[in-house]
């Protein structure tokens, strides 16, 4: 099985305060469906209120992160048999979140 990352940047989620709880419930329902299907690995959103830091090999911590780093928004990691299955799950998440989803495939790692 292959692991797929389904994600969207926070800017893509354009909701009113009334729509947000409806979309959140719909997204949680898709995640619950993925859990029941046995394909769920992880899901969550980046806490954009907490600044990222860069940690060096010597343990030094810096607020200077990689240039052009844009890691924010929501992420779902699923383990699926085919890319077509991944596209279908991305479609379900796009429908629930009301925004298109990016789909990326992880390279195979025999040790993970």
C-alpha cells in the first residue's frame, strides 16, 4: 500500500463563521469514514498561531525557517492501494472542505 498526502493551504478555505462548523463536521465525517475503511494514518491542521522554528543538527533553534516554506493548512495522510483510490478520497475531502485538495504520493520506504 502507498501513503498519500491530501492537503490544502489555509487560504483556500474561504468560509463564513456560519459555514465553518458545517464544513468542520463534514470533514470529520470523511475522516471517520477513512478510519472505518482502515486507510486512515493521520489528519490535522497546522496551528498557524504558533510560529515555526528551524532546529539544527546541534540543537540550535532559530526563527529563520527555510525560504519559501509555506507549510500551513490542513493535511490528511491515508494508506491506499491505488492512486485512483487516493483521487477518490481527495474528492471526498474536497467536497467536505469546499475547496480543491492537493494530492501527493510518498515514496516507498520499506522501514516505515
